[in-house]
């Protein structure tokens, strides 16, 4: 088997995996430290059928979205995390101020709608959270 | 009202110190990291120098005996409120019965706990700072002990309560321009700018090179009064006999042994050793937050750069204060 055909095969398998993993409305996949945009034509899996059950968590401040506190190395929350009302899921930086993004319900994170460093406004959807008790 | 639940020593009530009685031989004292103390007060809408707790040995634990707004700034002490981890430089609402624990050092050295309104202890000689050597000021002129109960002053009228979830500030380490050295780029070394002092020209050439080109280790013989450094021996070209004269925090004295001492908050008001330089005030917090055993490196600077660094620090504090007010108004 040539290297080219091997790569083609890997790419096809990768796209299959991506299609399975893709939650509704997301535009990119995070692998380790790199973020890959979903290739055109890859559709969300059956999860999208449940997306109406997800609650949107919107920004309560305007500024720069930071998933990780500047003094920390780990993000406050990641896709798939089970969260409890009151948990800090990230930060919005306004000048030198860091305001928390706080979970309003118990549930699991089904979608992170912003990229690190993106400017968000009051009302920008930051996370989608599937309320606890809703089946996937 | 708060109660000290546990402390293993060296935690005191501090503010920005007393500078009106220096001529009578009273040390300035106050917080080792004045910037961190002012930052906590800015987050809570307190006057800049409201009294706060300074902690340096961990774990340190307090219990809230009533609902209260609180801020923890300075060293990253891996703080938690009832087990919920708090980010660094964070202000939050604490409820009666909750326990705040500063667990252990992750980075830095001195952590500050500010309460909305400031800690209410008597003002002595214009300050609430604890003067340990003279046993006055702060809480009964001594270190805090388990069981001590501290009250907060009435908050200022314009000080609003905090939003749910609290909020914080970007740490000064990332928000402020860091000094740069021609001789070191190692991130593990704290760089500190200094201005040459009166006796600088009296040191020999090797010593003047060593001052800026080698790292200096902070020895365990350091305290709130001064940081003793170890490194190469600094030598004068010829013996210098001097009368005692006024010194201030930041002054780098060189005793006859040749190992420099940087004066800090509880510095004596006078001394007779030759002075090779003075660490600029806007970098003294960097020194305070460098742990014993770690290395620092001196960077010669100019008066203009020192003023610029001071202005940048003031602008950062003013920015935190004004945005804090805007943010709280917005959430009311």
C-alpha cells in the first residue's frame, strides 16, 4: 500500500470519527492543544436531535472569552464536563478584570460556542448545557 | 466578623504603613506587597490602604462569623472557600459559617485577605499596620493566633456588594511590563530594577559587574525588615567610614562582609553601611513575592523608567478600581 493511499484511508476514518464526535452547531474540534475546523460536509451526529433540550449559557459581560484563567494551565471546563449550578466554566476578561462565566443549571456541557480569545458581547451564547436528567 | 481558625505564625494585620513618624525612628512597615494589598481593596471598593490580613505561612484558615465580601490577593496560596477553589486575585461573597483556607504556596510568598470596609483595629501613629518589633499596631501589636476575632469597618457608602460568583483581576505579574535584563532571560529568576545609590561609584569594577550579571539568592536570614542575599562578595575600592544616615525600603546596603541586604517594609530608619543601589518602589512587590532560596537579578534603570513603572502600576490599580465599579453597577 502506498503512503498516499494509507493517508487517504486515515483521512476517511478521521472524518467518520469527526462526524460521530461533532455535537450540534460546533465549528471546530479540539485535539490536544490544536483546534481543527470541522471540514465542510461533516454533519453532526444523532446528538443534534436532542439539541433543543440544551440550555444556552450567555455572556453577562462584554470582553474577551478565556477558557483558562491566566494563572492556571487547565481550562475551567471542557466539552462533556458534568457541571453543577454555580460552577465556574471560564472567564470574560474586561481590561484587567476577570469576570466568571457561571453555570446556571446542573447538567453536562454539550457545546462550547466560543474560541479562546474571541471577543464576546452581553448575550453572546458561550456554552450549551444539557440539563441533568435529560437522556443523550 | 471573622475568626482565625488556624495559623502557624507570621500572619499579621497590615495596611500601607506609617510614613509620618519616620524622622522619629518609626519604620514605615505595612504590607510587604503593597500592590497586592491595594489590589484587594480596589476589588472591594475599599480605600486603597484599608487594613487587611497578611499571611506568609500556610495553611492559614479563617471562619466567617457573618456574611461578608472578601478578596484574596498576592501569592497564589491555592485558596478555597469551603473546599471550592478560588482563582488568584479574587473577590467573593462569603456566608456566615464558611471557611476560607489558604492551603499552600503555588507561587509567590505573601497573600492578603481583604474584607469589605477594611479590618477594624485601632489606628496608631496614623496606621493600622502591625509593628512586630515594637509590639504595637495591628491586632494587639502581635501576630494573629487561632481564636482571634476581627471585625470589618463599616463599608464606604459607595461600596456596593459583590455579584454572585465573584470576580477577580489579572495578576500584576501578567498585567504589568516585566523588567528585562541583558544578562538573563531565565524565567525562574525575578528581575528587579534599581537606581545606583550614593556609594555606587566606591565599589570596584568587578563588584559593579557582579551586581548586575550574576543571580543573587535570597537567604533564610531574610525577614520583613530586609532580604539578605548570597552571591559574589561586593568590595569597595577602599574602606569607607560613614555616619548613620536615613535609609528606606528598597535600599541595597553592603555590610563589610560584602553580602548585600535589601531593606524591606520593616526596615530600620537609619544605617551606616554603604549603599550600592535602591530597588525602585514599583518593583519591591516582586522582591516580596520571591521566595527564600530563589534567585533575583538586578537590572540598572533610570529615574525616568522608574517613574514610568510607578505610573503603570498606578494606572493598573485605577483601572481595576473603575472597572470594578462599572461592573458592579451593571449587575445591580
